[in-house]
C-alpha cells in the first residue's frame, strides 16, 4: 500500500490535489444510530445531529440518542425534563442537568425597541401554561416575523394576547422562551365570554393593526375565536394550516397549505391575514430568548358590559372517567404492582382522577385498551400524574414526558419511574391508595361540619381538590 493510499484512508479528508472523502465516514455521518455519528459529523461538517427534524411526510421525527444520559451501570437513561432525581444522583446526570440549563442560558437574547409591525398570537392558556400546540404556534409566528419579505431595518415583533390579569412569572418566562416580544393582557371576565373576547381582539386590531393573527385550530377557544374575528373583520381565514412558505409561493406575501376533506387532502392558498394552525405547524423556538415585555394599549382597553343574550352558568361537572386521557388534568395510573383493582377504582373516584394503566395491566385485562398510557397507547399531558405499581418502561416514560408533576408509588426504590418522578413514595401501592381514600373522605366530612347558616348546603367535590390532596398526602 502506498503512502497516498494510507493518507486517503485516514479518519479525516486529506487536502491533496484532488479532495477525496472517506465513504465509510460519509456512511457514518448519514447513520444517526452509529455510535461514532456525533464525532464524525462534527469532523466532516462541524455540526451535530439535530434532536428532532421534520420527516418527508410532515411528521416530527425525534432522535432518541440525542436525549438522556449514561447511567452508572453503562445504560442510557431518558431524561426529557433535565431535573429528575435519577439524573442528579450521578455525576453524568448532574452534567446532563447542567448542560440543559447551560443550553437555556446560551440562547441569544433578542430585544426589539421599535418594531415596524406586529404578529399577534392568541394561545390557549386555560390551564395557566403553554401547550405544545401553543409553542408550535409561536414558532410559526417567528418564521413570519423573521422572513426576508420586510425591508432592511423593518423588523416585526410577536405579541402574545392573553385574557385576564398579568401572567404569573412562570408563564411570562415561558412566553419569552417561546418567542413573544410583547405581552398584552386584556381585562376579560373569566368563563365563557366569546363576545367579550371578540370585542377585546377587535380593540387590539384597531390599536396595533397586526400583519397576521395566529390562533390554534382547536375545537373550542382558539378555533372558535379565530373564526369569529375573521367574520368581524371581513377576512377569509385559513383553517387547518400545517405548513407556511413565508418567502414566496403562490403569492408575493407567501403561501400556506391547509388540511381539507376531513384531513385527507392538502389545499395550497395565498397567505391570508388570519391563520388557524394545527399542531406541529412549525418548529418551536429553541435558539433565541425574547423579552416578553408587558405592553398596554393606547388608549387602554375598557371591557364591555356582558351581552344580555349570553349567561355563563359556570363549569359543568364532568365525570373524570369520561374525559379522554390526552385531555385529563389529573390521572391515576396503575401497573403490574396493583393487586387490589376494586380499591384502585375507588381511589380514582374519591380523588376525582381519570384512570390510566400501563401496557402490562391492559394486557392482563384489568383496564381497557383506550386507557393505556405510553408510546404504544396515549401520550398524556396531565398537571398531576400519579403512577402506582408502574416500573417505568421506556415506552411509558415517553408517553408521560409532557406531564407537569409526576408522583410514583412503588416498592422498588431503584425503578425508572421512581427516578423519573418529581415525588416518590416507597411502599405498598394498595395500602397507600387506601390511606389516600381515607384522608380524602375524612377531609370531605370535616368540610361539611363547619359553621353554616340554616339552609346552606355543602357539597364535596373531589375533582376540584384532587391534585392538591394528592400532593399534600404524598
């Protein structure tokens, strides 16, 4: 073998009269599952493998090797939140948590003092937090604001429209990380008030004249309000938007692709002023951090008197068992460690929680298939997820990655669910559930024995206090 042959077979391209590339390295660079993929890709192109990318069919693909950390036994552990107990228990886990925080701090801060125009986004924040759909919507707004259609120096700002008082600090930080430059809070009465919200949005349109209005295309809230605003402003909205070409297309101002025919067909059309977008319509903002500065309208927004033809009778009590898993705010999930299933059902009823189960429990016939949680079942985003007797398979952990608080009840202190949980209780799940039921029932009895006037009635509603009771008792 000659010296030139040995040089061309090296680990990096050799600068000769004719540049040659190692075909094996090119193959490793294309293979995301190869153990040397990261190092070879950085050597060839100075880049890293993205954690997520849009597939050819419009579906978001995620790289499982781009998340997690190597545990003390040499196995890769999934840590999608960056703050789980198992991750901070080892040096590698602490490094992973530090990397997540450092990546958040390395975001480029963006400040706009005098924007030339506005992109208005109305997120669905009924639960006091941004959903994944809302983050995709802000990502789409940033694409429209940062497109190259505006002249040099004419920057557009993304303004988030919220209903109610000033947002809490956690929501304000989330808005800045999602891509909001300004935040406008409109004084609108709580509850179902579509006419009042429509009047508030009309007031924003008169004051700011946004270039585009963006709503999440949901069955209620954003989808309903966006259609009402389109009728009021005389605009033809785009519904079911899942892709936007802001730099050209069918029109000089861009084009969009909408899902029609019950989601079976795609219809391209020029980019309108009001868009109602589907989930995964764009990538969320991950590289910049915006200030989300509070802004007041001039003149200030004055709420209108309630419409006489509308009367809000309050929220209707809903049986937690009838709520779909992907919409349930509080889920009690059972696994192979549950021995007393009648007691499990009594606990779910007393706590006001929707029932879920692992795949093992479903395969054994203890729960129906539509109550299975996980990658092979339903992805859930509950505020509180109480897992009893679930060891924490990788498919199950993937299904609960969007939950706010996870409580694990298990006999094994070293299982993956205990490591992933924000709060862990080590013990017999059946006995702990029985004690929870006893404490909740005792609290309901005490709530009805207070001082009361004649004729007053006290009704105990576990569905409204289940999350707090579960957190306090656990």
